C-alpha cells in the first residue's frame, strides 16, 4: 500500500497540473477576444471609409446632376419614374397571368373530371284517358323513349355522344292522377297549371274559340314550361317519339360561340331544310316545320312535336303575352291567324303549331333554325305536292314540286331516307308502334278514321322499317330488364304472332287492341333505373 507521503505528492502534482491547464485556457481566451476586437475595429474603419467614399461619390453625382439643364433633369426624372412603374406592372401582370392560368387550369381540370353536360329531355302530359296517357300505354311509350335516349347518350358504351341526359315530365294538374308511373320509371315530374287563363285573352275570337283547338286548346301551352327547366338545353318531344342517333352537333351549335372551333364545326355539320338558309349569330332553338300540311303559297306551321332549345325562362312570359293579346284573325285568307300574318287555317294553328311559328318568325326572328325534316322529327311523309293534305288540283304548276319553299326546288324524299341517316322519329302518319297497323289504304281509312296507314302520304315499306326499329328498342329494354331482375312476367308481352318481322312478338293482330303491353312485377318497375 502506498504511504501517506506518496499520496500527498500525487495530489500536489495533480493540483499543479490543473492550475497550469486553467492558466493556459485563460490565455487562449484573452488572445481570441483581442483578435476579434482588432477585426471589428478594422471592419468599422473600412465601413467608415466606404461610407465617406460613397458620400463623396454621391455628392459628386449630385454636383454633376445640378450642372445639367433643368429641362433635361426633368426629362430624366420622368424616364426613371416610368421605368419604375413599368417594372412594377410587369411584375403584377406576370403574377396576374400566373393566377388566371392557375384558375383556368382548375376549370379545365374540373371539366376533365366532370366532362359531360346534361341535356333535359321532356314530355308534356296534358290529360288522362286516351291510349297514350292511360297508365299501361304511358309506361310502354315513356320507357321506350327513355331507353332510346339512353342508347344515344354518353352513358351508353356504344354511343359516341359526350352529353348526358335527365328525363322530365311536365304534367298538367288535371293529369296528375295518371302520372305516378312516370316517377317510378325515372322521370322528374313537374305539376303545373297552364300559363294562360283563356278568360283573360283580350281578342274576342281567340278567347271564344281556342278551347276547340286540337288537341287540347290553351292547355297545350304547358309545353312552354320546357324553356324553364334548369339544364342549359331542353329537348321537348311528344310521347310517340324515339331517338336513334346523338344530336351533339345541335347541342354544340347552341352552347359554343359561332367563332369558336367547336361552334364552327357544329355549324358546318348542320342539316338544314334549305341548305342556303343563313344561320343566326346566336342559335336559340332548332325546329322543323309542318310542311306536309301547308297550303301552296301559305306559311308553314311549326311542328309542335319536336323542339331543341336553349334554356330561357323569359320565354314563358313572352309567349304568354302574345296569347293574352289575342291578335288572331279567323279565316283562310292570306292575312289570317296570328298577327293577321298568315299563321292560321291549319290543325293546331291557334295553339302551339301556329303560335310558335309566328313567334320565331315575327316576334323573335333570327333565333331559330329549321332542320331537315327527313333527318330530324322524321315522319316518313311525302314532301312534294303529289297528294293531300292540301293538294290543290287546279295548281298544276306545283304538282310534284317541293312543299318546303326551296328556291331551287330541292327537298329530300323522306319516304325513302335510309334508317342510318335518321336521327329521330316521330310516329304519326306511319302510326304509333303500339297500334299494330300493318295494312294501308289511300287516305288512311278503310271503314273508319285512321284504321289504316295512309298510302297517299307514306311508303308502307319505309313505315315498317321505322316501326320495327322502335320494337327493336323495346326488345333490347325487355332483355336487359329480364337479365337484371329475372322477372318471367316480362316474357308474356313478347309471344305475339302477328307480323313478327315488324312487331317482333308485340302484336297479336292488326289494330291497337291487339298490342301486347309490357308486363312486369311492381318491384321490377322500381328497379328500372338500375339499368341506367
């Protein structure tokens, strides 16, 4: 074990080493502080010299500047000021362009995420009781129309359309009781009263006679509410209608500016009744005319079963005011009808047929475009003066001429238009597909009115082609609904034997009473929307 003396020497030696180490640290710290102080003094001296030099330099500049004539000094100041402002604006503009670009990109991205525009498709239901509007018949007509719209929309994989759709039914309050089925099969129903009270019409003749007009007098004006449906475009048609090709070019022509690439392309592809007709700068509506009913040399009415229009809530009031004014002249002279301007003397002239022709021609001209009647709202009718209606034997110079007032006597033969060229069909003269009519007769009457197809006005084979196309759509609907639900009751309406080449099992004999209605369980109808 070490002695106490050895331990004491070790402690003294360690203490001496610790003291020496502490002294060395203090010396290094003092040296560092001295170096930093000297460096700061040098920097201060340098900055002071630089400041004095800058001051002398600035004073020198000011001395030289003062020696410049006053007018030149003012000009230089103005130039400097403009330069500062320009620089500031460039920076601001650059930021603004960046911000607007970001907003546009956001809009584009939003449209890419939601690329489709929804088109409203509407029908009007005015009364209950006829074949088109009792519950079962309405189900068939409405469902096949809706299915045809779906097949031509962006939802169908086979369609090239970029537009979606939504179904509406404008229902007169008196028809509310028979409209429930429409809600079940996907229609948004709008219950309305007519926008015009006939008792308030100021013109005596119109006030006392409009209730007699085909089909339903002033009640037909509920169709005007189509203009107030919230989608940007509405397609309003009669219930006896079906769609077979997309109408994207019509929608584009309404939605896009005429000078935009999309607007120009759409306008170039339009199929007009008279190709030489000029187009308005802004298109608010597409219509067809009721040329088969026209009297030679007279005005053609609007065909009220088809309308493609821009949304415009002002139309309801504007058109209603024309009706309330009541400026309608009775008779068949040239100055008859609305505004005494020749818009009268036809079936429906006191109601929508004559009223809308007058409105688009006289009240708001250059807003509507007339489409080729063989391609849109197709009825398969003879468009030349060969037979009745309104065929005048004493007008021999007009025999065989076009009814459409074409300056070059150019009109497509609608009785032979190929199915691949037809956009939609209005089942009128070829009879409704559910009327099961496969016999024809001149004038359309064998024993009673409308008991056959009028062979003076249409081509029977062409009518069969149109009617079969409707039944093909019904078959497609029934097949898909059966695959969805397995409801065997759907097959009951498909075992008919009459003219299967035309009616595809949906008729048992000639005439509407032999039509086989679609049958399904209540729960099946409630699943219809799952198809879409």
